[in-house]
């Protein structure tokens, strides 16, 4: 295998240290070094004096950059929090619009509950989610259900057809509208969604009102000022209570006049707060409020038309920063004079090191070439081992497929006697019908002879069906995965075991087979799994009276669950612990490979095979596979 790479680093480091310590450095190099550094030191002093005068501007730029980065970070966090809150209640409105009880109630079906039960449900939802109020409107805009149904200002019975969130929800399916509440007098965001009946037509609208009191309360404690504005320049949320439902100075007067006329914000005058933009940059700008300057940044709130603003007061900070910058430069100039001597010595050492490194390079290249040759040998050896490992995995896969085929052929050998009995009966009947047909033809009874020939044809088809199923089950699967009808797979598997079930007087019960449910699988693979589970069930029922096997098919939209149960003795705790372990079997003559192979087949098909709770008192196994109808819908969409 590959050698430890740290050994190479240790080798090179030791070689480098020993070689460099053995190289002398001339005194001429040291004198040249001192002259160069005296010149550089003079230049550094001149540049330092210049930096003293420019330090205020540099400090100001640095302060602005730091303040801008801090405001950006603050903005991203708050914008993400606002988006999270809105997404949470959008999801809740969508879930309520899909609620079958609400839909049936709006359609006038009393079996799904009454208004009082839905009022309590909305009240509990509002308490759990923190929403101020949730309510349900019918198609005529009347409030039928509300979470504040017990409050003095209950919405129940009120009409809100004049609200845009109602009309837009009916037109577009959903809407969001920030406005002042007509009952509470408190501003908030209304999220509405249309409820559709079974015919796809609107039967009502569900509405959630949000307020951001906690967020605004947190903003009040910030040293910076945070607020949210809409596209019209109206401040909707703010850490400054006096700014709420006021406007920015750049808001268009005609837009504000329209908002006042629409009564969206009640009787609020939407007066400007007095913020003025002095100058702007690529990312930030200076705004003034009175005589004080603020650094202003803004960011759009994803998923909405809101804009989040943050402002940091800058006047005092700029004065302090200018003083600190000049003081810092003075200190740096003094420190530079002290450090110059130390720098001279350290630079001399670096020059000496560079001289040694020049001599070291050739020797080091030689050592690296030698080590590289060793690593190439190790790499070739590793490639050979990897190739051997891949070949071993390929052989293991082939052996596993052969083992699966051997398991199937072993089972076919077990059912051969029963199948022979199944075939002997129709063969004997065919012989009798053929003899009778000859006599009937001699007697001229052609109609009766035709009936006998029809019976012979039906019996021949039955023999062909049995032998075809045996050949189909015995061959190796070559087809690709695709939709497989569950009912067809169950019938094919049971046909191989039906003679044994009759011999043991075992009854088969089926549920959920009337629907044409399809799974995404290989037909032969699925039949092999079903045969293994049914054979295990028949083994468990051998020697027991009134044996029953039950097959249930449950359509779970994205998946299909096939449940095979029996009323046998069930699985012991010891067998359950090593259920899918090779060579673990509860039968004396079993190899313990059937469940292992079945588990691997189902896993390869993208599903899972599980042992579940008892359905009939015995063992129960669940085959969970992808729903072929759901997979095709996703592919087409």
C-alpha cells in the first residue's frame, strides 16, 4: 500500500537543515545589505510622515468599510428572519387551504364538523404558531370562522370583500397585503389563499394576519436604526415607533395621495420622517436626519416587495476615528524607528538564507527525483492492488447473481412434483375428451364434438400457462426497470405455489387488488421476492389447520406497500435479530438465503423490505417500492 507522505516531509526538512548549516556566507554580502537597508529606512521615514497627514482619510475609509460590513451582516440576518416568518405562514395558509374539513364545511357538508369546532381549531392554531388571528371567509366575503371568535372584536360575521387580499385571492389563488386593521386598528401583513372545491372552483378564502411586534421591539434596542419600507416609500416596520406608517422623503406625493384615498392605512397621514439622502455610493449612502449624518444600507427582502433599511450614526464615530488614526500613525512612526534595527538583523539573516537556498536547490532536486521514483513504484503497486480489488468485486457480484438463480432453480425443483400433478389432470381430461370426440364424429354428432374440442383447447391453454410461468420464473431477468402491475405479479407468484396451498388447505386472502396499482420494478425480480415470502408463509403453515395467507396492497401516493401476512407461529426473538443475515433460517432444511436475496433485490429496486407487526398472529413482511404512476408524473413534469 501507499507509504506515509509525512516521511517525505521529514526527509526533505532534515536534508535542507543539515545542508544549509554547512554553507558559509561572505562579509561583502553583509556590508552591501547594511547600505541597502539604510536607504530603505530613510524612504520609510518619509513615507511615514506623509501617512501621518493622510491617516484621517484612511481611518475614515476604514471606519466606513467596517460600518458598512457590520450593517450588511445585520441586514442579512434580519432580512432572513423576516423571510422565514413570511414563508412559515405562507406554508400554513397553503396547508389550511388544502384542509378537507374546511373545504367540506364551505361546501355545506355538516359531517366534517361545525363552525364552533373549526373556531376552536383556528384558536389553537393561532396560539401554537403565534399568529394574531386566523379566519375563514366564504365566497361572499363573510367571516364564518375566526381564531378570535370569543373576543369582543371577533371577526365572525364581518364582511371583508372590500379588502384587496380577498379579491386578489379569488383572482390569483393567493395574495399578501399590508394594511391597518379595521377592527383592531393595528397594522399587519395579511396572507390569504383561495380554498377550492372538488370541482376546482373557489368556495372560500383563508386569511392569516401577521404582526411583527417582537421584531420591532428587538430593533428598538439596537444602536443602529432598522426599518422596512414598501415600494411606495411607506415605512411599515421600524425600531423607531414614531416612524411607523410615515413615508420617506423620496416617496412620490401622488402615490401617497392614492394610498390615503384607498384607506389601506386608515386615517394615517403618511407624513415624511425627515430623512434626506445627501450622497450615494455603489452599496451605501449617507442620509441625514436633522444635523446628524447616518450611513445607510438597504436590501430587498426575498419573496416580497419590501426593502429593509439600516442606518448607523457616523458623526461622533468619524471624529473619534480621525483622532485615533493620527495617534496610531505617530505611534507607528516611533515604533518603526525602534524596529528598524531589528529588521536590519532579520533581513540579514534572510539574505544569508537565500544564499544558502541557491546552493541547496540542485542538491534538493536530486533528492526529490530519487524520492519521486520511489513514490511512482508505490503508485504502480497501489494501482495493481486496486485492479485486483475491482476484479474480486466483479466476481462476488457474479457469484451473488448465480446464487440468486440457484435459489430460484432450487425452488422450481421443489414445485416440480406439484406442477406435474397440475399438468397430469388436464392431460388425462384431454385424452378422455379426444376419445369421446372420435366416437361423436363417427356418430355424426358434430356440435357435441365441437364442444369437446373447445374444452381440449382450454385445457391445453391451461397447461401452456403453467409451463410458461415456470420458464418465466426460471430465466435470468434481462429487461429494464419499468411499471409493473402488482396484481399481475402476485397472480404469477401464487400460480407457482397454488398446488401446494391446496394440498395444505391454505386459503389466500387479498385486499386492495381491485385497483390497477403499479410499482417501479423488474417483473421477474418482484415475482421472485413474492415467491420467497409466500413460500416462507406456506412453510410456517405446514401441518397447521385453517391456514391463512393475506396479501394487502396499499397505495401511499409516492410509494406502494405490499404486505404479506400469515397466521403461523410467527418469528422468534432470536430469528428476528438476525432476520436478514445469510444462512440464518428457522427451517431445518433451509439455507437462510431467501430473505437475504429478497432484501437485496428490493433495495436494488430503490425500496425496502421490512418485518412488521403481526396482522394474523404470525409473521408479516412489508415490500415498499416506488409508485410507478407517481414516478412517471414527476418525469413528465
